[in-house]
């Protein structure tokens, strides 16, 4: 579902809430000592991508590290493996879209409450992401937001009132 609301009614945090004050390298982690999926409470990580090169593999590696720390990887079964792969693909698609359509991403934020994992990519672009319609499966390119829409519970775009740019967010269900 394409949406511009900042969260599912009464359930999801505002974009930016996933971010935490990180160290000098722009990486942060909060939660239960990086504990696995069985841990209670919210866990979040943030990665600054502003001015970085090779941002897509950098973002994917960062997300993989978070998934390992939170117990999503290594996956014990097919459902857990599929959920982790979905997260990595969505991260890749959102960061790639920021590179192609918005002068590059500024920041990647990932947070989980144990039930849902939220991915947020902030950039300075003014465009409005949306799946191409009609979707043409046989043609190269233009599949990013279609993939995000298919893999995620929900996704949307939030624009800050006091600054240019936007945050594109997507929610992926945690494995059962």
C-alpha cells in the first residue's frame, strides 16, 4: 500500500524516531544490548550515508549486522530466512532510489519492536516515490517501489516541515 501517513494508526513511531545519537562514525544502537528477537523493548540503529561512496552495499551490510545482532540472522527456518532477505532487499531498493532520484541518501535508520522492523531512508530530494503503473515485469528498471510495496506491510513518505527532503519508510513483519 502506498501512503503518506507517517505510521499505521496508533501503532508505528514517527520517522526519525528510529534514529539515535550515534558515535562519531554516525552509527548508533539502542535497545537491549543488541539482544536477539526474543528480547523485549525497542532496538534501533542509525547510519549516516551523507557523502559516502558505495552506499548501497554499505547500507546492506549495516542492515545485515543489525539483523545478526537482533537475532533475525542466521535464520533457523525458511520463514526467518525470507524475512531477513526481504529486509536486505528493501534496504537496497530504498537506498538505490535515493541515489537515482534524490542526490543520494543522507541517513539509514532501522528499528524493531520485535513485531515489525521499520526501515527509513532520508534524503534531500523533492520527488514523490511511487510504484510505476502499469508495472511492466519484463522491462529493466522501475521495479524498486513495486518490490517495496509487495514485500512490506506498509510504506510511506514523510516530509519535514522545516527543511527540504523527505524520509521514505517501510515496515517489514518480523518472522513468526
